[in-house]
C-alpha cells in the first residue's frame, strides 16, 4: 500500500534550514527560517524562561493529565495578554484552548471552522505564510486569497484588499496577521484595522487573527491593537496565538486558540466543539510550555524581565532594519531599500530576482527564501558588510 504513495515536496523554508546546516563556508549567513537570533547568531533561552523552568522543576507535583483545554491559568493569562481588559472578556464571551504551537492552534481553528460551517472558505493575504494554505486545506476548507502586499511600491494594496473583502460571502473566514506580517513585514495601521472591522460587521465574514509575533513589532499593546479593535466591533472572531517567538519557546510547541462568541451561552457551545476537536486530534496539549508562560505571567518580577528581554529582541530587529538600509545605500546600489525600515517584525522581501537569490546562496552561502524574504534577525555587525557587499554585487 505504501509503495503507491507519491513523494511530496518538503517545506522550502525548513529545507533551506537543512541546507544551511550542511554548508561548510565559515562566512555562511542564514536569513531563512523565522527564528530570532542574537548578535552572536544564537537563539538562546530567555533568562525569564530559565527561571520559570527552575521554579517549575522544583515545585511541580504531578505529571497527571492537564485536561482538554490545557493549563487554565495559561489560557486566562493569554486572553489578557491578547485582549487586555476587553469588553468581550468582561462579558465572558471568550473561550481558549492551549494548543501545540501557533500551528496547532491554527489546525484546531481549521477543524472548528469545518464543524461550524463546512462550506466556509478561508481568505488569506497574497502572499501569506505558506503553511496557512496547507493547514486549512487539510481540514477540507477552500482557501481563497485577497490582495495584500504591493510588490511594486513595497506597501499595501489596501483599496484592492477592501474591494475583494467586500465580495466575501457571509459566513466565510478572513485570516488577518495581527502584526509583523509573514512574509512581507507590511502591517495595517489603526485606521485600516477599523475599516476592516467595520467591513466585517457589514459583510458578515468572521475574522481569524493569527498573532505569532506579539511584541516583535512596536510593543505588546500596539501589536494587538488591531485585534482588540476587531474584537470590539464584531460579535464572533477566532484568535490563534503563538508563544514561539515572543517567549522564545519554539520547540516547546506552545500557543492557543481563542474563540469569541456573540454571548456567553454561545461561547459555552463553541467551547464544547473546540474541546471535541482537540480530543479528536491529540486529546490534550503538552504541559511544559504552558507552565513556563503561566509562571512568567503570574509573577510581576518575571513579567518585568520578560518585557525587557522582549524589548531587547524587538529593538535589535528594528535597529538591524536601519543598518541594512544604510549598508546597502552606502554601496551606491540603484534600488531603493528604504521600505525595509517601514516594515515590522523579522521579515521583509528584498525584492531581488530568483537568479540573484541563487547567486547569493551558491557564491556567498547567504541563505534567503525563494520569494526573496529575509529574516532580518540573521544579520549582525560581524556579517553586515559581507552581506551588503554580496547583495550589491549580485544586483548590479
Ligand atoms: N503564524 C505565522 C504567521 C507564523 O509565521 C508562524 C511561525 O512560526 C506561526 C503561525 C506558528 O508558529 P509556531 O507553530 O511555531 O508557534
Ligand atoms: O516562516 C517562518 O520562517 C516561521 C517558522 O513549516 C516556520 O514561521 C517555517 C516553516 C514551518 C514552520 C515554522
């Protein structure tokens, strides 16, 4: 039976990661997979995480199951982190299930949507994180796209986006990136978020917000402002969050799927469906990541330390954006790269050709995703000149 299987392509981003690891060039630079890196090129464990782990190791009393929704303390703290003191929370309209990473949360959301409305299409930005398409398709949902990134002007196709969203049938899902859009780095501003929220209310589509980089853009509050605005306008919404980046907990696989319903009574029904979905996929989520986040957010001291460590990561990324623009422009390149400074999070498109990307990899061991997406955090003082010289050479 297995002999009948056809081989499938691997994830190009993860494939690039493997290729980089095999490269023996001492000057190699990894600007591929979206993982934060320090000036030294490491992805260390946050100090607040180390402390929380130590505390848990000493104080954990049981390894018994934690239940379908996971760690309830974690779930409540995530709701506050995402929504603040939001009317939807005060009205008891939000239910959250801990999930194995943001990806797990998205897959749970996909199955939840398939139960609520199997005919629903999920609308995603052009372009979007490639996994979005696979995750929703795997749940049997149709994935459609709406215009988003303006490749030519390195901004947003906001009018085109709104024109398409106006045509979305009632009951469909529109996926929005809360901040630090992957792969373009282009985010909606507050006014645009309000327009999208008003349109959702008018047209009747359900927003699904993917928030995988809260705190990496401008601040924890600002990065969730659009999401909060949406939740204040519409009756129903889904939020898929991830602690991989902002807590640096990538391999612990920790995230959450939150459902906002029109009333507390409907929220209870939605919750029963959400938990039944969880049970049919993995029964219960792993505990470790949730206990770490719960411990940090439950301690004023550790929360303060986390805010500081998060700000360090964010400031480094934003500083590198300016460094890259300066380094390229100082080499007299004809292309204008100033857009990199206007974008947020770890990613931007360099907007160079596939041939130039290939030359960077073959001749310089600089690894960039085929779409020209770079992970800004992979640049450092030690490699910026090598990187800028190489880019300037291949785009001449
Ligand atoms: N959503 C987006 C847009 C992402 O870039 C990522 C990437 O890591 C995720 C969700 C999920 O991340 P994870 O499953 O590692 O928590
Ligand atoms: O886009 C990225 O690089 C991150 C990490 O299958 C990632 O979101 C990439 C691919 C993948 C899982 C995570």
